[in-house]
């Protein structure tokens, strides 16, 4: 299973919790509160790590394959977003990708258009 991080599938943002202040003497209530806070925090970290876990071979990235017509907007994807298309027509590195062919090629967003590369 692979995850592609997009605006629809964002990583859960996890921040360190505010730990309860300890009393001068040990109390069971404080220890239980501390354990609950830490349990919640580590559960969130486990969920985050689960999102990053992929079963693809190491050192590989699995992209969703689009046709040029089904690519998400380059503007909303943002500069630097990458994708893969299956129907590029005579792709030239750095040029805006055009559909109508059968060439499979990676593309990237420059913030305005999807470029071959």
C-alpha cells in the first residue's frame, strides 16, 4: 500500500503535548493524567507513521498515473508537485505536457502548467 500526500490526503499534524504540572508529592491522579496525555500523543505519532509506511520496494516512489486531461490543476497542486502521465504527445523536457500520444512520462507543476520532467 502506498500513500500519495496531496491536499486530499494530508499528513496529520502532530505537535508535542502540554504535559500536566506535577504536584510536590506523588499522586495517582497526576500519573494517570500524564499517562493519558502521552498515550494520546503516541497514538497520533503511530497514525502519522502509518501514513508514511509504504509497501513499495525501498527507494521507490509510486505515482498515480493520470492522462493529461485528468491531471489535477497545476495551480492548486502548487509549484514542485509531481505526477505521471500515460498519454503525452512528443514530450520535450521542460515543455508543457500535451495529450494525444502514448508516451508515459513524469511531469511537474511550475505553479501554472504541468511540465515534462
